[in-house]
């Protein structure tokens, strides 16, 4: 959901660790700490041993960081 409105499934994309690292430059541990502090989008469980992040949430986080520098 975005703002209480469900997003169409076609718009949802999941980033795996490799892509998340490429976009943010943050290590696995660094992201884990930020998630615990509520400062990074929470991961979603994809399977028993796999996780991902919703791309639109990570994109919004990056936009917030870029806007904060001004």
C-alpha cells in the first residue's frame, strides 16, 4: 500500500540484495541497522532464505536523501 491505497501488482518490483547494494552503496550490515532504527525500508521475506525490498520504497528513500542535502 502507498498512502493507504493498494498498488497494482504490475507496479511492484522487488530488489534483491545485489541490486539494493548497487542502488544504495550501503553494506548488508549497514542496511540491517538502519532498518532496525526505522531509517530504511523494511525488507520482505520472499522465501525461507531470501529477502528483498520493494523498489518504490527504496526509490523514495533515495529521493528523501537527495532532497535533504539541499
